[in-house]
C-alpha cells in the first residue's frame, strides 16, 4: 500500500480559523494513526490578501494546539519549497504540458469582453460560462492578439459532456455533471500565477499526497481537479470532504456566533488540550461515545470512517465544559499562573495559589475568575435571593453570626484551616452543625448559598471585609 501522505494547505489570508484548525487536526490525526506524513503547505497565491502575519498566526496556532507537521514550511522536506509563490516555475511547466497535449490553450479575452459575453448569456437565459472564443485560435490568431498588447491566461478545455465522479471517503459516491463543472476554466493567470484549482493539483501530485482531507466547501472544486489529474495522466488521490461547522442557530459558523480564530480562544483562556478534544468531536465520533481524549489518544483512535456526513454544530457550552475538565486536572501552580492575566491589583504568590485552589472546581475557563472577584473585594453588597433570605431568617442565625464575628475579629492566623476550625467551634458553642451551621455563614459572607469553600473564600476576602459583611447581614435577619 502506498504511504499515507496528507497535507493542510491554508491560504495565509487571515488567522487560523476554527474550521481550518479542524481540517488540520483531522489530517494530522489520520497521518499519525497510519504512520504517515503530515505536510504544511502555504497556498499564498492571493497576493493581495496573503500576509506574513497570517502565516505566522497559522503556524503558531497549530503548534499551540500540538499539531506538528513533519514536512513543509519552515522545516522543509523532499518536496520543498512548500510555499506556492516559490513554485511558479513548476506550475508553468505543468501548464505547458497541458498546452502541448491540447488540454489547455491561451486565452486573450479581456475582462470587459468576458463580462459582455456573460451578460449576453444571462440575457438569453443560459448559465454563463466561457464562450470559447479563443478555443480554436491558430498561431496566427495568437500573434494578432499579442500584437494588440494582450497578455493571455491559460484555460483548461472542458470537453462537452464531461462528467466527473469519485468515491468520497466521507460522502460516498459523488457525481458532477458537465453543467456543474462549468466551461473552460483558467489555470494560469496572465501574471504567471496559477489559480487555486490548478496549483493544488500540481502540488498534491508532486508532493505525493495520498488523501485530500478538507472542508466540504471545496467539494464543488473537486470535479475540476479530477479533470486536471486525468488530463495530466496523474493518479488521483483519495478525497474526504469533512462537513461544515454550523453555529447553534444552524447557519454557517461565523463571527456572529462568537470567536472564530484559534488565537481568540487562546486569549480567552481556553486550553489547547480542550480545544483539540472539542475540534476532534466536531464531525468525528468514537465508537464508545467517550468524550475526553488527549491528543495522543486521538492519534490512536481517529479514523476517517467515523467522520460523519452531517454538519457539526459548534456548541460553546460543550467546549466550556471540556475546558473545565482539563482545567481541573492542572497542577495548582499552573492554574495560578494562567489566572494572573485576568487579575488586577496586587496578587502575591501565596494569595494567588489560594485563589487557584479555591476556584479550580468552579471555573470552566480562566476568564470566569472575573465573576468571582467581587466576592473578595469591597463593594455593593445586597442579599436578595428568596432562599438566602429564608436561611438568614432562621431563629438561631442571629446568635451564630454574632459569636462567629466575635471570634473572627480576634483570629490571628487568618488561614483557611484556622477559619474552618473556628466555624466548627462556633457551631459547637451554638449547638448547630452541617447546613444549619455553614449555610447562614455562607449567605452572610457571600450573599449566596452556592459557591466555593467558605473557609477559603473568607481567607481571601480578609478579616476586614468578612467582618463588614457579617455586620451588613444583620439587617436581613
Ligand atoms: N488553500 C485552500 C484553502 O485554504 C486549500 C483547500 C484544499 O485543501 O484543497 O481553503
């Protein structure tokens, strides 16, 4: 069997998009699982929209996710260069081959002429396509056009009645009629830069790509590419078109649905392990319905035949949940370090570690820390919840708060352990334990009956604030 060789071939015209990251991941996982190669190629032929900054973002984001390529830009390999703009000569040679075999020809039609022909066809109710003016141009005809100063493009000849069919590894048999393929299409522009459909075929062939795994939006390009493979006498690779990613409203995922770039998720405090796990489940499902996978586990389990045909829905709640799972498994020092960018003011190391310990089980993403900070800072404080007010109005609460406050005021070691001990002792003194002891204290100190451990929270808020709140709670009793 031929060696599995796959590629991710982004156009560096923007940051790495979630959809692109998913394509890269599927290619990477498939290659790893099959002992194959994963290649990173930059399709930078769109001179206006390509940028070095986008290329950097794409590479950096892939590496952040743990997706490493073993051949391609930066690291090189047997088929270098891996940037299309550095391969122009290669496309020129392939285009010449097509001209020699009669599969392609020079076309001198100007944009205005093409537009006029298009409008005419539309007016006649026809689907616009190239009208074939330059199809049969003789050497003399060409020279005449060139004498007018026209610069030609190279067009691929789509024979009448052409049809293209292939077995997609995800979608099964796919057939395109001639009408769907359209007319003769441009493969080389007049500036010597190839079009996407042509460059991709030349590169995939020369780089010995065995499987083209890419987004469904390229499905309609595939028939053109198949005609090119056939005309060049090259063996076709296998294709797998992965379904679109939809937002929760079932329309195509876009900025309207939230962040779309990997970099944005990184900045929001998501973990790469969680994002990888989430992306893997966008369109692929394991046999046993498991949800948590490390990259290494995915490398072993992933298979193209469990990639599903129907679109995947981007469920941000699921991503947050997964992130929470990974966040909880991190060592405290790592959580503490990751929280720092979301904090303002002075957070000495010890206090930061206590914050991490206190909140670890309550955060899904690091940015969630912001919701908890008001608990530890002086500010408006009101108890409004029905359940909370009910708890405070129990008859034993007045005495409990008073005694707790008295003891707290003289507590020297304001550590969670000492505070916990103090709560217990106060409970004994008042003859209460369990919820009857903890709940009123929690409500008085935090205005809520839910939240992180109260001894830790109290230590974080400090004695002054804790006493102010205990006092403030009295008016609700
Ligand atoms: N440069 C194309 C893109 O970014 C690659 C498509 C393909 O994988 O063939 O969409």
